[in-house]
C-alpha cells in the first residue's frame, strides 16, 4: 500500500521505451488520488497503456504558479498526488521544483522515485569520465548564452547539455571558438527508442557530420572536460 506519510510523489516516466517504467512507479500511479502531468495528452497515452485511470490535470511552466495553491488545498484535504513529466524525471529541465518547495513549506512529505532520465545513459555512452560531471540542462536561448559557454570552456568535469534538434548544429558551432575543434564530444539522440544513436568525435568532426545529417529526436550533448 501507498506510504501514508507522503503526500506528493515525483514519478519518473520512460524517455522512450515503455518497458523502462518501474513496478513501483506503476503501483504509485494507481494508488494516488490524482496525477499532475506536463502534457495530459502525452501522459494519457502512457496511463492507458498501463491500464491506469486517475484524474489527470495539466501542470506545466505556464500554469504551475497559479496551480500550486489549489494542489496544496487538496493535499490539506488528505489527498495524495503524483507529478509526472512527458518523459524522464520531473524537475530535471521540467516542472517540479516549485510544487516540491511549496509542499515542503506546507509540511507535506515528498518523495522522488528513482527512474529514467536522459542525462545518465548519454553520459555513460559517451566514454568520458563519469565520476565527476556537471549537468547544464538547456543553455540560455539568448541572454547569457555566450557568457555561459565561455565559463564552461574551462570546466574540468564532463559537461552535459540538453538541446533541441533544430538548434544542435548552431550550438556546436557556438561551442567551437571557446572549446576548440579538437575537444571531444558525444551527441546522443532518441535514447531507448528504435532509432537510438550516439555520434562521438571531435567538435570539428561533429560539426561536419551534422552539417550533412539533419538531427532528429531528443538530443543530449556530452563534452569532455579539459
């Protein structure tokens, strides 16, 4: 049975292959009173696949500030909730931080289940040192982008970025002046899916590759530290 002392569960969902959801995650999703989802349409597909029928409410970056008080009110009434994102672990480059903070400030217990996240397999697949690394998520789109890149060029740890396929080639080109063409880079896409692929090489080599080959799917860039 569900832990009676926990009111909010953060439940990781598969980043591609639906077999990657844990047995515990399935149980929790079936036992909570309602589920908060980044995109209810995407999450409904997963819940249908699992045979789970629970009230599903949107919780994303455009409504999370307004939604928090209503969620806290329901938890005050004794209900239990689960937060899921479209794929991976909530709070990792996805909504989650605000509702976790609000719950803790209100005296509610929160638990994050272990599970899928794209950064870990991309890091391991890269072949770069894994004992120390820095996860940057998405780089700033405009303001502060070049400053951040310049700072990271001196990073000794392995660096991990998320990026959209539309911006991948541009981002690799922006790294070049600061990181240098000989810096080793790994780009993983479509992790756990049918067309999963990891391309490894120098920054010069990957820039040339993606100038000829359009990137598709979810992208993780891993850069070797100095």
